[in-house]
C-alpha cells in the first residue's frame, strides 16, 4: 500500500472471532469510501499509513482526528481507539485535526439529522442517500454525541490495518510468518528481538493490507478501557494551546461587530463621527445586516462599535414574550400535527377510559459558551485563509467562500480548539463577517464577538410547550400522547449553515427527539406542532432532549403519584423492554439512598435513553433563603456500552449535570423588541463553583456497542430536580427554568 493509501483489498465482512497471537477479530472497512484519496500532510520524517495515522522516525504516532475538540475529550478518546489496535505506546501518541476530506464525513450524524424525518417506508433509501451525500460533500460534523459511535469502527480498522503492515515489515526482517508476531508498547514483539515501529515504518507502507485484518486479541497491554491522561490538557494548563483568539499574524488588526434585533433586521445608520474619535480605530464598516469596526486592538474596536450606536429597521414584527407565548399556545390548540410518531391505536385507547392531562413548558436557554464566536481571516492574492473554532469545517469553509464571493477551492480553513459551545460552534456568522472585513481591508483581521453580542445574538434553545395525556389501568400505562409545540430549531440551524434559509415553521422529527418514553406502552403518539416565535433558535447541548425528557419524566412522576405508587417501582415495572435503563435506575437509587420520594424527602429521580446510551439520575435538593433551588447531591448511573476512557465518561456526565442545573435553575430569559433581557453571564443565573453539588457517577459495565455520552446527563437533570421539589414541597413545577 502506498503512503496515505486507503487500503485496497480489505473485505466487507462481519466481525468474526478468531484466535492466536496476532488474530483477535477480523474486521472490514465497512462503508469506508475507498475511491477518495487521503490528503493527510506528512512533515519530513513522517510516514502516513492511511487517512488517520502517521508514524515518524523519532517514534511519534500522530492520529488525525476528524471531530472538533470542544472539551468533550475526542482528542484523547478517538486516538485511544486507534492506538489500542495499533499497539502503540501512549506516551508517543499525538493528535492533529483532520483536513477536510470525504474520508472523514460523519455519515452517522448526517443520517440521524437528515433522514430522521423520513417516512418509515423510505427509511432505507434515506439512510443510503444521506450517507452518500455526507461522503461526497465531505460533511464533517461534530455533534449529537456521535464521535465515538461514528468513528470507533473506522479508527479500529485504521489502527489494525497499519498494524498488519508493521508486522509484515518486521516478519521480513526476521524471516518468520508475520501472523506469529504481535505489537505492544510501540514495538513489534514475538520475534528474536522487539523492534520499534519507528524503525520499520518506512518499509511497512510498501506491503499490502491483507483481505482480512486481524485485530489485536487478548486483554493485556490494551489501551481501550483505561483512564488514560487527556492529550489536550497539558497545553491547556500551561497556556500553549492554540485557540482562535491566540492566532497572531503579521499586520493583523482586530475587529468587533454589532448586529440588529433578531429577525430580518437591516442597518439603517451609524454615528461614524463618534466612532472615529476612538483612539486606534482603523476602519468602519457598514454591512446591510451589521456594523463593525477594525482597530489596532480589540478593546478599541469594541469601543468604536459601541460609539457607532448602529440603528436598525425590521419590517416584520419583532419577537417578544407575548408573541412567543401566543405562538406556542396557538400551536398547541391547532388540529392535526404536521409530524407524528405513533404505534398502536392511541386515540382509541385514550378515549376508552379516564385520562390524565398536564401541560408543561420550557423557556429559551442560552448556549453561553466561554468562548464567543470568533474567526481570523487573511487574503493572500485571491486565496482566503480562515482560523476558527467550528464543528462543521467543510460547511464553514463554504460559508466563508459565499461571503467572500470566491470558490471553495480558494479557501483554506484551519480548525482550532473550541472553548465550549456544544452546538453553538456550528454557527458561521463570525467566519462570514471576518471574511468580508478582511476582503475590504486587504490585511489579516481577527474578529471576536463581545460577550454582549454573543448573548444577544445567541442561537437559543427554542421555547417549547407540551400537552401530555395518558391513561392507566392497574398502575400501568395503557395509552400515551404528547403534543409538543416548538420552533423547528434544527431546520433553522441547517438553513443558516448551508445558506439556504430555514423559517423554523417546518415540522421535523428533531423537534421532538427523546419524546418517546422508554417505558412499555402499547399505544402512543408524539406530535410536533411547529410554532413561529420569531426567534433565531439553534442547537443547545442535548437539543430537544433537554425539554422532551423534562416533559416525559415529570409526567411519569405525576402518573406514579396519581396511581398511588412509589415512583421508582412505577418505572421499573414498565421497563421489561429496556433492561439497561432499568439497571441504571436501580443502581442510581441504591447508591443514592432512594427513600421512595416520600413527602419531605427532597429526593427526585429521572431516567432517559438516547444516543445508544442510558442514564438515571437521583438528586437531593434544598431551598435557599432566597427561595431558589439548590442541588446538594447528584448520583448518576450510566450505561454507554463499551467504554473507551472511563475518566472522560465521568467528566462528561459531571459536566452535563452542572450544565443541566444551569438550564433548570438559572434565570429566565425574556424578550422585548427582538432582543433578550440577558446581556452576559451575570444575567443568566448560572451555577457557581460553590453551587456545584456532590456528584457520584457509576458506570455500568456493558459489552454493547459504544453509545454517546457528551449530552447524555443533561436531559435528566431538570425533571429530577422538579420531582425532588414535589417530594419536598408537594408542589409541581411544570415550567423551565424552575422557579419556586
């Protein structure tokens, strides 16, 4: 196989159990798009083995990671998979972002996002079509807790394929059968003497990957399943990590921007004279949708933008609280839903006996990333370079090209580390603005949104309301219906990302993701009722699951109380079809000391299944003197299948719990004249370090395929707190954020 080749001759087989020193599992490339050439660049002394791996003469093993590092640990967990199959020494493993290429397309996320709303009859065609589209357009996306699920097979195969080449090269030197050799600690072992990967890497790529790739067997010297130290942490601790704001280019100026109220706002005018008086200002820009200033430093640029006092006109009605509430109410009152999921005969079942009904709602939620939107742009002749934190590098490159009025082939995008923003860094507004300003100035520009701009122009989690109806017999669910009114946030986000618009009025499955209860119920229906709120909504950590799980698990708790049953037992009797979630529930309850949720206990439970994983959460709350809810203790039990790095799993679950607490107990955000009431972190009521509860995370052992974890614990936080509040006070809170 030539350096950087894609591994011709690797069969499309199912997994086969084998034996022997060099034979563990026989794997195939699956949907590996072998007709595309790898474009992984090699520095002097580096040998590329495939699209994911390079080995250097000094022993360094570099893994190209096709997913963005947002803090979720993919710069560790994904290399860990490949390094494990390769038999590498973890101390020699490094990482770099993968270049834009169809080989790195996230087919899984594209399939779940685009094909999820297709009728069942077309599901197979839709899945195939979206996989093909994702590959051909190099649709690289990070989101939906998909990184491990989408790339574990490819990385295992890439590591295993490279390993066979190293074994063959060593076998030729020793004059033995390569299948008698093994790898461990960066060495080929089993021969007359160990030999380093680095010493044979150049020779190894001249061999051919066999039709069947033997994957390492045994349990010794394995990296997967170990709490290995994160590769990205040392640089983040010592400050050498390169975030977008750390980019420095010769002759670079700094820019700040201000856009108008949410909606079709157009710039009407600015006060140029006031801005010109700010020391250090280099240029003023008036775009049809925003105003900007460039200066010798960002502080001056932002002061100039404020001095500009840009005025905007908006032809359509601006979003405000009354319009949002009216849109949700009207949608709930509407007749037939445009998107429905049903099984059995829910209408007949629900009409055949007494029903229980409750209405819930969720307000908007801010992404509030530590790092606001930012980008650095530089033109060199007719070519544009962009440095930016992005979860979709291919689409971000396309957006920059559209803004600059040039072809995508003339744009080079360098993805940087991301300073948080799960879903927020799909947005390309700052990238487009930087490209426009750099094109006018003909010099490098670093644009950074202020905290005020980031908060006002946030792609908020959409508001939602739900009418929940259920019928029970003998303490068991017989029928279930959820009618959920919400804007189509995924449609809006995809529209912005692709430049094709998106009104938020289209019905979509993504708006009700997670709304199907994980419990045994023969007749159910879930309806999406699109609501035109006038807001620019987007992807929030866990997306629709953050409100659908609140609706479902709060309603389940209400039904348990109505049936006169203890909430844990009520759930457990309906989980015969979901034993993994049942185990999580029983584990969290046992470790957390569940007392039945009796009156005054302050304990609450919630459970959820999503992204191929399962989670249960027990919380203990208390009331502050100011009547706000405080979470004192949280116990989570997680089954996410085979675990790559247990420490990263714990970090993600803990972080998700804290994030969920912020969304559940933070300050509500109101809207007036198209602008949110919040202007920064201080207005959001986010939990401080002193507010962080004692958190226990129990990982349930499993040999199932890996599931997603990044967003897993967020959805269960709000309902667990609400259920604990009911146990403590006897009052039911049905609106997010929770206000006592």
